[in-house]
C-alpha cells in the first residue's frame, strides 16, 4: 500500500481512523456543550432555591415590605403584579388579536400593510427600557396618569402587543383556507367567517401566544422602573389610578441592597415569581396539547 | 326588509374592518410616538450640549460637578458587555444548534428544546440576581482582583440570557439546509464532522450571522442584569473586571431618583435612549435583511 496520490491518501486506514476519531470527538464536543446549558439552568435554579426556600411561607406572602427582613413580605408586590397583568390583559389581548385578524384576514396586499408588518417586527426588537421611556413621557407625564397601575398596564401593553400579534397571526395563518372558502360559498360575510370558523380553530394557538406574552409582562422590570413603580409600598392598590409595586421591582430592590439577608428575601421572591411563570407555561403547554389533539 | 338587513350587515362589516385596521395601526402610532419623543427631547438636549461633545466626549458625569456629557464611557461599557456576551453565547449557541440539528435524537431534542425555552423565559432580574450572588463570588475566587460590581459577571450572564435565542435561530438555519446536501456529502465518504463543517454550516451561514446580529442587539438593550451586576461607574475601560455602566443602566439609575421633567438630566435620558434605539433598530434591520436576502433557496 504505497499510495502517494494525495487524492486517494484520504482513504488510507490511518487517515480514515483519524477522520472518524475527529468526527466522534466533534459530536461529543457539541453534545457536551449543549449539556452545559442544561447544567447552567440546574445551577441557577438550585442556587436560588437554596438561598430562598426558607423564607417562602404564608407570612412571606401575607406581609408588606419592611426594613426588618423577618417581617418583610411580598403581599403588595404580588397584588400589584395581579392588578398590572389584569389590566394589561384587558388592553393588550383584544387589540393584539384584532390587529392580527386585520393583517391576516382583511388587509389588502399593499405597501401600507407591508409597512405595518415590518413595523411590528421591528417593534418586537426594541429594548423594553425604550418602551419604559415612552410610557414615562406619554402616559405618566403627558396624559398625567402618574405612577399608576393604568400607566404601567398601558406601557406593558405596548411592549407585549408585537408578541401577541405575531403569535396570533401565526395561529390564524395555520387555519386551512378551505374552511374559509366553504363558509364564503354559503354566503357568510367576512366577519361571520372569522368569528364562526377562523377564530375557533385558531384559538389554542392564540391562547398559547397570549399566555406567553403575559408571562413576559409579569417578568419585565425595566419599563416599570422607568414609569416610576414604587420600590417601597405598604398598601394595596384599590383602583387603576393607584400607585403600585410589582414582584420584579421588589426583587430588584432587595437584590440591590448589600445585606445578605435581603438577598435571601429576593431569592424567596424569585421562587414565587418563577412558580407563577411555570404555572402559566404549563397552562400554555396544556392548551397547545389539547389543541393539537383535536 | 331583507334589503335593509343586508345594508345593516354591510355597514357592520365596514365598521369592524375599520376597527381592526385601527388596532393594527396602533403599532405604527407607537413607533411614531417613540421616534417623536426621543427626537424632541434629544434636540432640546443638543441646544445645551453640542452634538459633537455628546458623541465624542470621554467623560460622562451628568449627576456630579463638574458635569460632562460625553457618551463614550457608556458606549464602551455597553460594548464590553456585548463582546463578553458574544464570547459566551456564540460558540455555545452554534455548537448546541449543531448538536440539535445534526446529532440529537428525537428524544434528546424534545428534552433540550423546552429547557432552552425555560432559559429564555426567565425574567432578566433573576439573571441579575444570579450574576450578583453566584457568578461574581465565583469570579472573585478565581481572580481576586475582580471588583464587586464588574463587567465580566454581567457579560457572562447576558451571554447565558441570549444563548437560547442564538441556539434556536441557528438551529432553524441549519435545519433549513436540505437533507440531500448532507446525503451528497456522506455518499462521497465524508464523515459527519466534514459534512457539518464544510456543507451544512456554510449553507446556513446567513442564518447564523443573522442570529449573531440579533443577539448583539438583545445584549445592547439588556437592562436589569447589567444594572445589578455591572455597577454604576461610567468608566472608559477595556478591563472586564472593573465596575462600568452601560447606557441602559444609566437610564435606570436616573429614573430611580426623582428627576424633574424639563431638566437637563431628564433630557439625558432621552439622548442616551436615542443612541440605544437607533443602534438596536439598525442591528435588527440588518439581521432580518441578511436572513431574507441571503437565505439559500433550494428546489
């Protein structure tokens, strides 16, 4: 085997063994690196759980923030987050879904439609803190809503609108057009087609997207800091014009303090926040699963 | 009677269509409002501070005397985070994408994909906590010179944060490469390493590049983790172990205090946010453009 031809040299036994070893090593490398992501997630959850689990109890959920860690809790933050998400849902879900219906079912294929679509895609990439600045200038100052729940909810709505629109559009697009044509052939108007056929079929997809968008709103911190959600609130909001705090703000406030004990409180808050998000995600997965079975 | 109800139906349809159009148009109004507000306050700011001084000044001390309004320290701080995050997220993201699209069994995929989704869904303030209480102490064990607030810790955590996005966009790009190209490579006797690095990755390169650009844009706009972990010291440095301040962290710092509207400090918020908005927008446009323009179309 004195093969010196470079073109066939690649096939000598030694070469072949080397190339195979290289290939195997590459495969192990890629899977190992991927495993790293899993390890990081585990580390993160473990770190937070070990720091904070001792604090999570009924007293923690039921107390207002306090200078004394033993008495501090997340009641006002949790209730504030519920108010915020509630109003955000009321504003953002109808607007987002109707916008998606327009773009998929009504919009003519012209420059304006194209412009709106590109614009939505770009808005989805704008940093959340810029939305915070917008909220500060428009809702808090210009409309004089102050540091209220409604100012926060309006800001959050603008932030998650692109997410809802994109998800809802995708869900609507996956409805087979034969369904629409059948209804049109029977003389239904466009709105009747949408309401009776398109929306029901697209509903699981739309709901999944909406839940994921709302869970993003629950975790967002920067825009709320911008519009001046308070960091120390020892009362519960009783209406949309009241001042409020939210769970991520409380976590930020505790994390930014130098004392170790407040870090543990922050970890406790994070456990509650992640539990809420996990529940919403599970709901989304469940709806997607139910939808795919039908 | 039938005529009347048909007329009414048509009228309803018309109203609904206009209503739906308005909902879609809200996004355009939002963009217009963002641009208008940033522009208005920034232009007022430039009446006091010359544009050139703002863009080329090397000292940023708007809250201390003597006041200087040069944005470069904030830009440098942001760049430090972006570069660090890219070093973490790019190799790991691309390697994970290769694993997911080329090697992973269906089962492995169905485990790893949701884990990436969970990582992507964790709020940024949580990553900030993780950086401050886990990564920074770890860094300080290895490199004792590290300051409590430092760019490295924030950069690592931002890298972890954008990793799921990089991995899933690259995965999409690689999976879009048709199997026939891979089969062609294998039938010529190539190993999986050769097929991946010489056929699949080059074919999906535009998607990988787009993922890279979009990840950089995300890292520039990242706020909470850098505010918590990187500090609040505008610092024109390339040393990642020092405390720095990013553009986003400055905005948070100012808005945590009570800034009267109309003051010069209030205007700096908008000037810095303009730089942030323009740079992320340009990167996003570049990213989506590359993804569309250079996508290989296979028959």
